[in-house]
């Protein structure tokens, strides 16, 4: 779903369909239809048979090819599914419809794209009515594929002359894995890219040029500077946007073309910023869903994750954090126990005391958290809390045995909050502990479990809350 793949299929070792996932057209990223049966004999398709038979060549053990299905032609990459002993248990197929591939190429190149069978019959096209290729021409393209391409004028054909634009098509070979010829691919571009200027535009340009010449003579360098200043502002603003500043807006001045360009630039940046915000909000909603799911699985006290996230943000702000770092701290707090997804239920949900071997497994959940989050680039800055919140100030914690200021400050802050909330909350095996007792425990654990400065700052935060309440 994250990669936006159209189709994913899982086959067993006999080539029978186990599960098919097909993305719903126009749906959200995670909207898939699931089926478990198919009329297609996948084992008879050559590139899938290569995977089932475990064939390996200079390109590896994965193969690709086209499959004609009821929903349209799909281009698949196929790879083996191996068991713990390295034996093939089945095949996974990841595919895009040919229509999707052509649309993506069209969106990126602005060209009209058509793919043809080897005999010149169109597979699919971004044209409404693609024109077949003569069989002799198709054979010629394939025969000379390493030397030349074929050009043909298709603009005068019905359905291909769009808005009076004549198209010319370049035909070449369409190859798959291992230089396998799948057919032909045609790229169609307008024969003329220039648009004639109207008489009004000519008059405007002439008048502007004459007036500009007069001003240059009269005012010289001053006018040159005035003309180039808005453009310099746009160039400087573009550089800042390229570096990631999407909060930028340029004050438009005047009513000329540069002003129109400036307003368009501002609108574009505002749209990008809103899109980024919407995407981050969607990400954060997903993280909250993860944390809630983990609480349900871990039988954690309801609301624990939300409470520790809020308190961690307040204490971090009190200790000088602001801006983007606070966002990463909140994400880290929400995901602080995400590594427990890798702990078996027999250990995580065990009602009694854990054995030494079970504790060694349980203590690996910070490592599991790092392995889970590191591939997700935007979550890497949030890793210090899930990975290091079980480290102790005196070095007796885990997983790395860090001590003192070797432990990231966000993890030191969260460790205090996590213990505070755990002791102050009702649990199935005990009632919530009195606040004074918890304060005494935190005070006694300074320099052992916790950073003393963090404990002092936390007491200051609690006292402020008590004062505000009263």
C-alpha cells in the first residue's frame, strides 16, 4: 500500500492462487479487494514457472512478464517465497497494470505513450484510439532495435489529432528482464512546440521594448536594478524552497508579469505546504493507531500512551526543546513500546513472573523498535525514545548499557514520565501508588536510574500543575 502497487498475488508451491490483492481504482492507498481463487493457470506462465522451478541465472532468481487478466494486462515481477530452510514454498507477484504504467510515463514526460504486441497490435495507450503498426514496420523495428527507431506521422488520423496538434510517433522495442522483447513502445510528441504570438501580444512587446529603452537611457542602472529585483527575489525564494522552507511567501508588488508569477509562486508553495501538512497529519494519525493497537495487545492501562506523550512534550518544552524536535519527541513517545510487536504473546501476556530466558527475549524490544523504525526515514529522528528509554543513568540499563549523558536527552526525559505514569496508574495486580511515594521513589533513583536534572525539572512541572489547579 505504501508503494501504491496495483496488484499483489501469493501462489503456493504448485502455482495455485492463495491470495490476490487488487487496489480499488480511485480508492485510498490501503483500499484493496481480496480474492482467493482465479481461473488463470499461473504455473503454465513461463516466467512464473521459472520461479516455481527455482531457476537462477545471471540476473538472479526473480523474473518478470505480462499476464492478461480480466481487469486488463498486468506487468508482474515474480520472486520466490522461501521457508526457514531456504526451500521454495511459493511465489509472490507484484504488478502494475499496463494502463497505470503508461499513465505514469505520460504524467512525467507529457508524451502520449502506446505499447504494441510484436505484430503491431496495440496493448494499451494514453490515446483514445491508438493506431496499429503495420506488421512489416513492427518486424523492422524489432530487427533493427539496437541501431535505429522508426518515426511515423500519426497526427492526421482520426482520434489522434487533438486540439489541432499533429503528433509524430517514435517507435522502439519494449524489453523486459534479460532483454526479452515484449513488443513495441511508441512515444508520440507534437510536431510543433511553438505557439504564434497574437497581434496584441506583438504590440505589447513592441511598446514595452520601446518604453524600456527610453527608461534605460533616462534612468540607467536604477531601472535595471528595479527590473531585476523581483526576479532575484524569486530566485532566492526558490533556493530556500529547495532547501525545505515551505513557509515562505513573497510580497507581490505591482501588476506586471513578474507579479503574476510571484502570486502563482506563492500559491504553489502554499499548496505544497498544505499537502505536506496533510501528509504528516495522516502519518501521525497512523502512529496513534499503532500505539492504540499496541495498548490493546499489551493489555496496557487505557490512555497510557496518550498521557505519557502529553507529559513528555510538556517536560521537553520546559527543558528547552521547541519546534521540529518536539514533533519527533511526540512521535517517539507514541511509539515507545512499538518493539513489543516482536515479542511473542506467550511472553508479553504471561500472567506470572518471567524466566531468565524470557526476560532476555523481552529486553530485546528496544532493538526490535529500532529495526522497525529505521527504514522509515521520517521516523528516524524519533528512534532515541523507543530505543533508549530503558537505559539507566548508572549504565545498568539496556539494550546498549549507556550511562550518563551518553543516553539521548529525550530518552532520559521519557524514562521519568514512563515510570511516573506506570506507578500512578491502576494495574490488574495493584492499585495506583500514592503521589508522595512515587515522588520519593523518583528522588531516591536520581543518579541511579534517572538523570537528576530531569527529575528536578519534572518536580517543577508537577508543582506548576498543582499551582494552576489551585
